[in-house]
C-alpha cells in the first residue's frame, strides 16, 4: 500500500478516485487530492435525517455540513461531478443498533433507497492553512493521529442525537496562538476557531497523556494546548442513538471531493 | 409608529422584544436591536422540512441557515433565551397553496404541532460591516428598500424547491469593490461574498431601473453594480412549490435574535 500511496500522492483527482473506486487503494487519504476538500461521512435512514441535520446545524463546529444527498441517491452531485458514495471512499464502518458490525471497502450491498448521506468538513483544511502560515503541527510532522478527548462540553441535542463534544488537541507555540485562532476561524466548514485553549481541566480533560482516541502528543514549554471541535462528535452521538443502521467512513479514510479546499461554499457551480 | 420606532431604536433587546410580542410594535426592524443578528423566516409543515433544509444547504448564499426549530416547538432556543416564534416577529405573511392568504401580527391560530421553523441570515449584518468600513450604501442613506432582481442563475434544486436566484444590488465605488467583496465574504451567515459584479446582463438582468422587488437605486459614475444572493430566493422557491401552508416574515419585519451580530456561530452557548 505504501508504494501506492506515494504514487497517488502526486496523482490528479480522477486518478485517485479511480484507484479508490476500483478497490486498488483502500488506505488513508491524508495528503491525497491536495487542494481539494475532504469530508467525514454519516449515512443514515431517512427517518433520522431531519433530526441529524438539525443536530449538525446546532453544533456547527463539530459537525460542519458540507453536503447532503437526496434520499436514495448515492451521487453526491453538489460536491463532485461523479462521486458515487457507495464506492468512492477507501473504507467504511457499518454500525447496527449502535455497535460496529463490520468494516468494508464498498457499501453496494448495504445501501438502500431510504438512505441519506451527510458529508462533514474535516480538520485537514485548517491544518493545511496553519502549516502554510508556519505553525508546526506535531502529529503531522511525526506521522501520528491527532489526540482526541471526550470533553465536558454538551452538544445541543436534536431528537435522539446528543452527548458531549469530542475535541482534538494541537500544541501551539504561545506566540502563535492568536494566529492559530484567527486562521482557523476563517474555515467554518473545517470546525472553525478552537473551542478552548489553556488548562485542559477547564473542559473536563484530566490528562493529556491519555487521549480517548488517537495518539498522545507532547506540549513543549512555551506551547499552549489548543482544542478544536472534532468530527468524532457526531459519530459518538450516532452510536449513542443506537440507530438500526448507520454507515460512516473509517477514521482517516475520507471522501475526497471536487470542491476546492479554499472554496467559499462547498457547492460546485 | 414612527415615534415608537425612534424610542425603540435606543431600547435594549428585552424592551424591543416585549413591544413586538405584546403587539405594541408592528413595523419594520431595520436599526432595532443593534448588534444582534436578525433573521428571515420560513415556517413549513414537517413533511417538507428535510427537502427545504437540503435546499438551504445546497444554496448557502441565498439561504444561510441560522436556526431550525424542533418540530412543533415554537421556542427558537438555539437563537434566544425566550423567543416564541408565534408572537415575536412584528408581521407575518401566511401562504396557502403558493398564494398569499393573509398577513398578521401573530400566528397563534395558524401554528400547529407539525410545523418546523427555519431562520435564515439577512443582509443587515454585512451591510453594517460595509458601512463601518466607510463604504456608503445608497438605499440605507436614502431610506429606501434595496433593489432586488430575478437573475438567470439557477439554484440547486431539492425536492419541490427550485428556481432562479434572486439578487440584491448595491452600487459600490470602483475603488472599494475588492474591499466590499473581502468584507462580505467574512459573513457566510449573511449571504457571504457577492455572486456577481459588473454588467448586470451577465446574470440576465436587462435593466437596473426596473427591479422586481424594492426601489431602483442609481449607479453613479465610478461605481460598479455589485450583486449579492438575496433572502427572497427561498420565498420564491417556496411559493413555486405551492405548499398547502407556509408562513414567512413580512419583508423587512424580521426576527431579532439574542445572537451577537459578530458571533462565529449562530448558536447560544
């Protein structure tokens, strides 16, 4: 896979999508399709779609909606000229009654005519902007997964969807914290500005050494831990809602869209 | 009413809301509750809510969603501590089967347990920001309504909701056009950056002298007509969909929320 990843890293979008659709490439998407928006996924029966969409609207930092399919239509036409959501993501997790049932590389057999697809912006977009501005991101430099924590911040509930906000932590040099805030606020579709910076205990996190997801990351002297709302939040809310069926991307294995990373709106025109 | 408007102009938000709720104040809201977000309204039966919410997500410039109620709950709790949508707007239009049925000052008798309220950001927010930056807005200086035009730009359809985008025009001094673009792009919940500037015929507008809604405004020498997506767009889409019942605010008579004008997200925390 590694060899193939290196090849795809410099390939154009059509190439990358074809490799994923055909099942040749089944690994993570960080660094692929550079310059284009990547998205988290939640695929639910229509019965729950209005409540989930309200949940996203009420919690725009953890759940920045970038696209919603028509019911039963697997083509994400607002985000790409030819994106079939059943095949164009490298790996999926299928949940039944709130528990992981299996993972897979396409969902052709699970898809049905009452499904609605939700695509949600992810942190890649603002991380790239921070790096472009010279702010180092430790987990990227060290090829790790960003550390994520269950905070004590309540989400705004909607129907069966509720729970605490999950946050991701990046240690930012003290002198660049304001820059990091200002830059990330420019990307409301990629979690926007941080929800907290400074003492982790203020948001119910007792130790940075034991993230609930991802890898622990150091906070060197003269650095401040900065916390952004995280796309795991809706996954946790969905699991807690114990829907009969729900499909997500496998973490790190995102949907790559045709929308430019810096587009004002996530809709092709 | 004019006397009362002058008094309310300097009143705090609770005062303004009480005057509206009690029916003492029934006129337009421009300039009231300064510093707080105002919103356009669309109230629909739940049957159409998911399609309409998808329409807003796909057309975020004309339809920037700032709040969605729970079905049957008239309290807009994400945008205010005590906003009852049935009484807290100065005037409403009630449509039946796509045609205006009547206007009124509360909707206590029309409201039912299957209604969903959609609040949409409006242009006041970015206009204030332009004025603060020294960019003159003719229709405000002359106490007129902004000129609005049916363009030839298609919206992205969703279910029964579709149609052309309605745009509003402001003549901006040539030297300030880029500033106007940059400033308004900072307000994605208030229509964001303009959709066009320059020759109106490029977007299907034959004459600026005959707006489809509002008052004609001059374009002086050294000024450029700049067009923003307009909140009348969803009203036109809703009328065309001929829903059995739909309620909107009466143009200019908006919902005043507890959300600050410059809030990063339109959700009280």
